[in-house]
C-alpha cells in the first residue's frame, strides 16, 4: 500500500444472516482512498455504500477482508480507538448544550484540558463560520447551522478521516447546494480525507475528487467526476450518472447501424451493442443536416430546452439544447440531428 493512501479496503465482504436467509451487502470490495482527497461513494439505496462506510468507521465488522488506515490494519479496532469521525444524516446534537459545548463534547470525553478544548472550539467554529452562535442552543439554529455544528464537532479532534453519511439529505435544495460548496471548502482548508456517501449524483459530481459508483454490493467504477460522466464502464453507471440516451445497434467494420441504412461512425466489436449518448451531445439543425428526425416533445427548463426526437426508422432520443432568443424547433417540426462520434460510448453490458 502506498503511503499516499489514507484508507484501503482489501477484498472486503459483508454478509448478514446465514444459510438461505443470508444477504450479501458487500461482495469483495477493494479500494484505495488517497490522503487529503474528497472521495464519494455513490449509488442507489441498498447498494452497500453505507455498509462500507460503517466498516471503515468500525460500526460493522467485515465478514471477510481487511480495512487499513494509514497502512495499519484496523479491522478489529473499536470505533472509539480509530482516528476517524462520522457525520450522520441526523445531526444528533445535545439539545441542552450550547453550540460550543456540543463542539467540545468529544474533546471533553477524551480528557482534554479546558484550554485545549476552548482553542479547538474557537478554531473549528471559525472554520464553519459560526463564531457568533457559540452560546446558542441547537433549537435556536436553522437546519443548515445545525449541520455545520455537527461538522465542527466531528472536525474538532482533527481526525485523519472524516466519514459523511448523506449529511445533506434533510436540507432543502438551495441550502443543500450551499452546503456542498461549504463541505468542499472545509475539506480543502483542513486537508482531511473526506469519504462522503450519497445517492445524489449532482452532489458527487460537484464536490468529489474521485467517485466510486456502487450497485448491489459491488464497486463498478472508480474515477474522477469527468471520467465517470464521460467514460462510464457499463450501462448502469451511464444511466445512474446524469441523463443518457441508450441506442441499440449492430456493430461492423464501418460503424454501428442504429436503423436500416443509418450508420454512426463509431468503433465497436462486431454484433449487437448499446451506445450511450448524453443529451447535450446531440445537435439539432436544419432538415437534411445529419440524421432525419421529428420533434415529438419540447420541454422548456429555463437555461435549456429538452427535445424528444424520433429518429427516422430508429429510436426516440432526448437532446438538451441551451435556450436562446432565436427561433426554436416546435413539436412536429422535421429537423436534422448530428451526433459527435467521439462522445459516444460503446457499452459492453
């Protein structure tokens, strides 16, 4: 294991129950998370991402494999003896303690002196921009402020790794977006390794240095947001990350035929294939410019418009076009559609 890695999971498996009732939550997961990076575990509910996070935290013990932290095997180490802190979906603040007392609670339990606690509390409250609220009770704070108190409490002991289990899910959309920026800022300023769990692909793309996409207890792909979005390894990843058009075709030496006589110059192995094309990678032009299509639906979304297009002799696809002041295609119009062959992904499964 490289010294650059903060957390390494080696062939980690987790099975609940026995016999016919056994359920595999994690199946042979191996992953290396670098020191000082913002790493996100992304996937639908029940995919195993929280189970993996809990194995790292020590709240669950893997059925097989090992968890290493800083090169040390911590698989059997109790949670309170790991240099790791967790921020949960619920803020779990003590209602009878002030903000400062909540933030310093863990340090007090560690036996730190009052001077050490006061210095740490002052430092992290400044980090999360809550210095003026130090003497308030949790009930006197907004949801976003309570979330920042929970973050400050987790950061106060200066853990090597901070685990975040969907901490923004209870916030409204506008506040959630603001907190995404705050979380990334905090991670950058502290240099602490953040491991973030979410089912929200926009959160993952916005904040992460790298993303691990999970499904059914398996880790399907690890990469930068750009790699995950632009180069998905299979249909599940392509479908889960953003909007995608899936076009079935027949591959040959000259390209992929998606309709009788309609061939895209895309390289693929011979036989049936699935093409993944993002809506923004389709271009709409005048009839005769590219593939023939008819506009079936136009949905104005403010900054852009989503068009459902029926390709002549082929499937329906969705194109996303930035809204403009000029004339735009209407339902029933015949248009030409071009697809950038370089942006098309040929999926193996």
